[in-house]
């Protein structure tokens, strides 16, 4: 027992000596290269997400190998090594190592090491075990330091506001263009801080940011706020509206397609009509005996105020009664876009007539009777 | 207090924040907004809009919108409250039956009111309300409780603590009471539309068993006032 503890002690001392040597060697190196772990560092700490999996030297070596490999690959493909982009690399790899595997992530891959190896934090404490950051023992040092910083900015802005009020100056009220920007998502924030956070933490942070933005003099901290906001492309995809077509009689018509659940429909809307609607060759009164479905069919026409002005011929298949009605509604709304001004198309979109309904039947899960219903619980 | 424009700013920039992990999830991305179906909203000229409405319009121009559900339509006959009530009355997904019962109820209300109207003397004719939709809305509004009770366990004993209710909860309770009342306390041979129309008319005049139930709840809340401090939310 005594001998074993002495051996362990000797080993521990030996490890510490090795570490010390390494520490002294590096010029002002703050981070330790832990090739072997001491018992001191094996303590579980929430700050680091585990022992450093990839050392800096390892990553540097990987980057050098990648660059060298890139040049070799360019030579092999007969391209210029200087202007060999990532897309060229992907194409070359797909050509040289064709793979039929279904999982795209299982196929051969050659990417820059920073994309392959996840970013991780360096060791957060010194050789004596004392952490560098003053909030290390909270467990979420980056998160709390971020909250502290943001709150400091908030107090700053409030102080500035108070000064302006004391001097009776008007508070600046320039409106930011908010419709075109959004906050960072939780995942993006985690990437930025290199630290996991919970949903509650994230929502707290966003609420604090919103509070900061709501103050009239928030322009003071514009730069800080911009770090956490992203531009949302203001222009939604401009959908091409097809021009009207004309049939033999000279009547203008337009086609549209729509889907809902498993039903798919095509609708042809004719101009100069009397409001007659035919589905699969049958009049809607006979095809849709339920009032709700007929209401849905007439919804786009009623919304635009064109009830008696158009004729419609539709074909629909699949789905059930309500799904078919929804599919025809979408198809007719799409067809009506060609007859109507751009402003009215925008109104139709805001009324929810032009969106494809993504709701489908939820799958049954194993261990449950249905998508949500669990099996009857029996005590024994 | 932040200015109303500032409150609008907050609303716009809000990303989806899960306070508690939702059990109910939606096939739509959280950035999708609810559709506005009524045509009147789109015919308002620009000058009449308030600040908030202008901001709402700007937001709608950028964000995607959910598809309108099959129960909603721009016709004058589609009413969200009536749809909600119909869904609550529905059993095993039989929407056809529920909807027909609802329309029969409204018809029955109209008939009864018209009968009363034609029998009434000239001076009372204006006071009689014949529109079944107005009667329905007013009746449900009269049935809504203002304060509710919640069971809180402290030191082994469970107390009934008076608690404020949200608008949605009030509406739900009113509709639930109406439906349970009509299903249980009726003679075997009476049809649902008949009983419902009866109850709705009584509630419209602030009489009937549902209004009584609401008053009982209020009295209980009043008597348990002492425990109100147990509430922590």
C-alpha cells in the first residue's frame, strides 16, 4: 500500500515536472500542452467541454497538410494551384472517389480543417489551477460575461439619456430599419461564444438586447448591437406570375396548381364567365356536398370580389374531402394572380391564400399507439 | 415606460423564444405570421392607420404568412368564435354534424326571437334583438367568469386560490360550460339545437344555470380572498 502510493506520488511529481519544463520553455505561453493528464486537471469542470481533443499544433499540421494536398489535387486535375477553390476541390473529389453511399456525410470529403474540427476552447486555467476568467466558477463564463457587458451598455445609454433630459435636449429618435434584421439564433450565438447555453439563457439574453434597443438613445451602442443582429433579405423570392393565355374563342384563361396533404389539383380559370365551377367534370354542388368545402372554393373569388366574373374547370385527385378543397383553393388562387394587380396579389398572400399548407399527418412513433397517444398505462 | 413605437420595435425584432420547451410544435417556421382574412382590413387608406398598424403592415410585407385554415374564410358567415364553438361541440371529428347542429341552433334562435318580435307591442319592437350572431356573442360574453380558482397545495392542505384568468381561458370556460350544460341537463328526447338555443337566450338575458354557475364561482373566489397571497405568478 505504502509502496504503491509512493509510486503514484513519484509519477505525479514526474508529470508535474514535465509540465513545468514545458511551461518554462514556451515564451510567455499561458496555455499548457497537456500530453499527459495530472490528477489535478482530471477534476470535472463545467467550463471546458472536456480535455482538449485537438491541440493547436495538431490543427496547424492539418492545415498545412490540407494546403499541400490542395496543390497536389490541382496538379492532378491539371488546374492552376493558385486559383483552386473549395468548389473545385469538391468536384475533383467527387470525380476521383465516386461514392454511391446515401448519407452525404459518409462520402469522401476534403475541407479546410477549421470546418472539419469543431472550434473548442483552450484550457481556461493556469498552471497553478487558478482560472483566468473571474466568472469561471459560474460554469457559463462567456454567457455571464456577455450579460454583464450588455447590461453595462444599457446603463451607459440610460445615463446618457438622463444627461440629455437634465439639459432639456430632445432624445434622438431615429428609427432603425427593423423589418430587415433578426437576432442571431441560439446556435449562432453558441458558435460565437464557443459555449453551450440553455434555451432559457438565450431568451434572457434576447430580452435584454430588446430592452436595450427599445431605449430612445440606443444609437449610442449601435456597433455593439450590430454584432448580434443579422440582415434578413427584405425581398421575399419574387415569384414569376405567368401572363394570361388566350384560347380559340378569344377568352383569357390562366392555370394554377395546388397541393394539400395528399391531394393535388389543377385549376383553369376563364375570364368573362358566369361563376360556374366544375370539378372532374362534375358541378361543385354535387362533388362537394359540404358547405365548408364550397366556401373554401369560393374564398379566393370572394376575397377579390370577383364572384360571378370567372368560370373554373378543375381536376383533383388524392386526399380526402377537405384536402381536395384546400388543394383547389390554392390552385385557383395561383391562377387568379394573372388576372389581378400586384397589390392585390400581395393582399392575397397576406390573407394566407397563396401559402402551401405544410401540415401533414404526423407519423406513428414506436412504443406509442399513435403519433401522440401512448399505450394504456398498467400499474402491473 | 417605453414609447408605443419602441414597444412595436421590440415586437418586430423578437426571435422565437422558447420559454419552456413546447410540447406542441408547429409545422410552420416560427417566423410565419397569422393571416388576416377580412377584406375591410385591406381597404383602409394609408392615412387612417395608426403607428402600430403601420409597423404591423411593414412587418407583414417582409415575413412569410401561414396558410388560412379551412374553417376560416372571408365571407360574412365565417366567424372565428362560432368555428371555435363548433370544434368544441364536435365528437370524433364529425365536423359535418357539429356544423349542422350549430346552424340549426342559430336558426332556432332566430325563429324564437322573430316569434317574440311579432307578438310584441310596437314600442318594444326595437329592444328585441333578432340577429342570432349578436345573441351568441353577447350570451358567451355574459357567461365569462372574471376570476378563477386554482388549487395550490401548501403544507399538505390544498387551498382554492383566486386567480386572474386570461381572455382565452375565459372564453374557453364560457363555451365549455355551455356545452356541458346542454349535454347533461336535458331530457333524453330534446335535441341539442333546441336546448342550446334555449340556454343561449337565457344567458343573453343574464339568467339561466350557466350564469348561476359563474356567480357561484365568483362567490367562492370572494370567500377565499384570504388565500390570494398564495399565488406567486
